[in-house]
């Protein structure tokens, strides 16, 4: 009988991008810096659009506020995309079949 987890394993392999360790380190460092910069910048833009959350509703600059929210969302997308990369040398613990399934 075939393993019932086979389709999930194939889907997991399709989502992961195996790269050499050096590329993984570069992607991880720069994507985190970019994501953090975008999120912090997005909050600064949003803060400026709402005049530090003290502006009346009609005084809020909607375009700038949407730009800030967009920057925050794009920072999240950059982070999520960077998690797809996996170094060739590192395995995935959930794929290790030699682990004991007992709890004790």
C-alpha cells in the first residue's frame, strides 16, 4: 500500500527551493533586512499619514496611509517568500524517518 503522506511530501518539495549554504545565508540576511526595513518604514509612513494617530478621520491622508499598509504587507510577503529557501546541507526534521515516534 502506498504511503498516504506522499502527496504532501511532493507538495513540500515543490515549495522548497534547495540552494547552497552560501546563497541561503545571503538570502536569509538580506531578505530579513529588507522585510524589517519595509515593515518599519510602513509603520513610519502610516504614522505620518495619521499624524501620530491624533488626526481626525477627515484629516487622514488616505493615499499615504494605504502606502504605509502596502509597505507593511509587502515586508510580510518578502519574509514569507524567503522562508521557501532551504540549504542543501540541512534536512527537514519532519522528513526524517529515523526518529522514534514514542513520547518517552
